[in-house]
C-alpha cells in the first residue's frame, strides 16, 4: 500500500523496475560480458528469459542483448 501511495506504482511494477536496474548494472559490467542473458535474468530475479526480455524492453526500449552491446563495444 505504501508503494502504491508514495511511488504511485503497484508492487509488481516496482519490483520489476528494481530487477531491471540490477540487470542493467550486470549488462554494463565487463566482468559479466561472457555471462549469457538467461543467467543475467536469473541473477536479476526473473524466473524466465521470455518475461525478462519482455519487461526489459518495456522499460528500456531495447532488448537486453542490444542494451549490452551498446555498452560493451
């Protein structure tokens, strides 16, 4: 209820935003450049690659693969 009122978001969206922020940090990190997207999805708290890809693209406008390649050139 606090998240709904204070952040003007529902809990599910709040959690997904947090998870995507974690995934973005991992995708930008050169130490994880060889880690596959599925493992990054799991590290970020997602249970499937398809949901991770869909939510990531909804929030960032890019696929995780495209996002990673823009940082690891």
